C-alpha cells in the first residue's frame, strides 16, 4: 500500500510554527527596532541638553562645521547644483508650466 506524502506540512504544524514566530521571534525583532530608535532619540536629547550648556564658542563653531559637512548640497555634483540653480532662476523669471500641462505633455512617457 502506497503512502501519500502531503505537499504542505499539516495545519497543526503550521499553526505551531506561526505561533513560535509570532510570540517568540517577531516580538524580539520589533523590540530591537524600537529600542534602537529609542536609544537614538535618547542620545539626541542628551546631545541637545549638552549643547545648551556649552559656553565655549570654539566648540559651537566646530559643531556648525560638522553640520555644514553633513549638508546634502555638499554631496551633490556641480552639474546637479547648476541644474538646481537654473531651475530656481526659471521660477523667479516666471518660466514655469502648470502641472496639468506638464502631465499631459509627458503622459506618453509615464
């Protein structure tokens, strides 16, 4: 007599596995994500408190220099900067189009 082997594990097995994932593994992952985020927020608050107590202007200058180095503008290419500047000049000089017109013009590419 041939024995048929099911393609999928029995429902009770699947329920047990899902129970373990839901109640043992998944909460730990979520807790880790939350605790990491909460640690970052906590560290930010500590930094803010520390910065408010700084009296030495040279330290403030160094912090401002770090902030400038993290600015996205410093990370893009000169071509990208030129393109942004040209776009801003176009807006100032009124060389703009309505969204509906642009959508109609470019709908065949979208």
